[in-house]
């Protein structure tokens, strides 16, 4: 090989390396995972595997500041649980001074980010492949019965604490209300406080696009119940669309879609990061879970999944699905909601207020939408700051 040929090869490799670096720079956070984002901000991240009693394999992300000098003992553990079609990444998707996960870590808390079954980080099972129909035979009933207790027990075991604090958003609050009301004694012992962001228990008055399906409920419910597969997964196609469409002049299109799907207020969000938000949303769930939400909208009840008369008899020993009773929870609770929320509508939140033990406070925010509690910059000095104040006043346990 001549010197000229060698120089030519080196030049080509240099160009390829530069091109690769440019692609990485262009893709950036759109293609990063939760730990990538956390480390990018200068924090430490560790992945933890949690196996539920029904053998689903979940991933939790533990966030902590980088240690400088003498090792500090971790503070009180706190679990942040995402909403429907989201993942752990949404608690850290903004900058370090804007995301709740980082703010809590800075305040000394031992932050654990949960991922429920079926999302991009929790598609494991000890014997079932996510390519099998049987894997997707779940709704938020199983998340409340198995996922949340498993994550709580795991965190308490690893941290050697007797109790922890729990923050849920949207579906994260729903599985909290369901779990804590079904296991009141266990929850009172293990959960020091419950903070419900954009609380969901009753959704009969939702104004999202899901409400438009009500006239076709029977058909849609039948289709979803008999498909038993994943719906709205997070794929490279999702990321490509987010990068190509949700930037520049076409941003308003993405904003309108977001508003119809789950509530979005453009003035509260960093529009330059919209493509990043939507690269990680949706993050997948089961068709049965979506059908379950449809049932809640149709009946305006907080109830377990309706399998039909025969299915209910087999599963519940009665012809209709049992209802959940949030009022049975004994966990000290605080509710935080937006006056403009189209999913967690204020009328439904008020119904929840009337029956829950919200002894830690009721906090209403004007001009606030559903996803603001995860992405909104307006939450830094509002719900996030209020959460910090409430936590700081709680008795040690």
C-alpha cells in the first residue's frame, strides 16, 4: 500500500467519522434513552430490574447527582411514575433546572423512575415474548396489582427504608389510587405520601379525542378486546416523524395533535424541544389497556376491566366488573391539577376530591394542561415547588 493510498483511506475514515458525529449531533436527545439523558446532564443513572409476581420484567432508573469527594448517603427514596403511553424519560426530558427528576435529586432525594409493563423499557417476561398475544393480556388492573407493589418493595429493599414517597402522573395516579385502595394496610405502611399530578380516576367528562369514540364504543371495545397486542409503540419511525415534522413551520401541526390526544398548552412548553418530547411519546401499551380507558369513559366509573358477562363470571365471580374505591386508601395524599386539562377534567377531579383523603392539600393551576406536569416550564415554580414544600414538612418514617 502506497503512502498516497494510506492517506486517501485516512481521509475517507476522517470524513466518515465527522459525518457520524454530525448525525449523532443532529439526532441528539431524540435517540437517547433515559440513562443517556441523565448522564448528559451530569448525573449518575443505574438500571434496575424488577420481576413482578406474574413474571413481567420491569426496568427502573435510579437517578443521583455525581459524587464529588466524600460519598454521601442517599436521601429518602421517592418513586416517579409516568402516565399512559409515557416512560421514565419524561421525568428528565427537560434541562436539569427544569425537570422534576433532577430537581428532586438536587434536593437530596433518592429518585427512582418507574416503567410499567409494556412500555419501551419494560417489555420483558420470564417466559413470554412481547411478540406473543399472551404477553399483551393486561390493563392498568395488572399494573396496580403487580407492577406498583413490586417496584415499591424493590426500592425499599435496595435502600433499606421502611417507606417511600410516590408521585404519579395521569395513569401513574390511576394505578396509585387502585393499588392503595385495594391494599390499604400495605400502602399505609409502605407509602409515606402520595402526590397525584393530573389525577385520573374518573374520566367520564374527558374532552380528548377518545371521547369522540363514545358513539362507536361497542365496536371499538370489541376490536381492542380481541386484538391483544401492542398499540402505539415507540419506534424509529416515531422518532423520524418527530424530527422531520415537529420542527420549524410545522410545529403548530404537532401541537394541535398533542392537544387533541392528551392536552397541550404551547405557551408552557419549550417549543424547540417538541421533536424531542415526541421522539419518546408514545412509548407503547396494550390494546386492552386502551380499551379499559374507553370503558371508564363510557361508564364514568372507576372499575376493573369488563370482560363481558361470561368473562366477568369467570374472573370476578359476578356478571359485572368490580369498582375501585379510592376512598379506602389510607395514604396521605395531595392532588395537583390543571384548570384547562382536557383529559383530567376538573369536574372529574372534583368528584375525586369529594371522596379521597387529600390531607396534604389540593393545588389547582390556571392555564395548565395535562402534559404540563411532565414537560411544562410553568410547573417549576408551581407544582414542583409545591411538591417540595409538602415533602419537606412530612414527618420522618
